[in-house]
C-alpha cells in the first residue's frame, strides 16, 4: 500500500483522517500563504492546498500527499486566521447574524497523478453580543482558525445552521477526499 502523508499540522484534519482508520504520517508544510487578491476563493484554497502538498511531496516522492486549506468569505472578503485577538473580534463582529461561505481546498499529489478540488459550505451565525464575542475570543480557540471560529468546538454555539459539507468547515471534506484517493488508486483498508 502506498504511503499516505497529511501535509498539515492541524489537529482537526488529523482527527478526521484517523476517524477513517487510515494509516498516515504527518508532515507539516510551512509555505507562503499570500495570494493574488484577484483570485476567487476557490482558486485561493486550491492553490494554497497545492503548495502545501507539493512542498511535502518534494521530500516524499514515494507517497501520496494530501494538502488542504480553508478560508471564510464574508462580504466578498477572504478571512484567514486572525493575527491577534483584536482581529478575531473584528471577524466575529462581521460574521454576527449573517450568512458566510467556507471554502476548503484539497490537493492530492503522487508520482503518477494529482488532483485538486474544493468544497463550499454556507454557514449562518446567530446574532452575537459583544460579551459573547469577547468571551469566546478569550478562550484562545479562534486564534488558529480561518474566520476566527471552530465549528467543532466552542464555536459551535455561534452557528445557527449550515448548508453543505460540515467536515469541509472543520477543515477537510472527508467524503470527497476518500473518493479522490480511491480514484487515484489508493487502497482503502475497507
């Protein structure tokens, strides 16, 4: 069976793959995450996911490497990870009481093949009070997450509803990823 590597240090992506009983290694891929502002959100996440996967693949050419990237889009603006608490508060104020889109891009690279794709999920937030926003930010949870929230943790209390792939919001569209791995010849354990 071909070696599988997750090009991410995200504990959420790691957990999602572990839930599928896949055997894989982790290799963090620090890459330049700047992007051309003229790119669409789907192009941005696929490009960043591809950079991550290809960087790890350069050192592991016998493997199948998965890279992934997630952004939140509100008011036609891409929200990545907040730089600090003030930016997290600002992002959550922007999302409060409104619908936004979460894009997660995936790139799978091997010697023989590669593919990239994205999933888009619509998310609606409840109207948030200043106290709720500040209390949530003080937990530290928003600081390493696109859009300043994690749907699978405390941030779940902010979410009114979603339309689309929940796991893409967490950070990896699991069902589509499995199908693409299989299409590329990866032997699943089941």
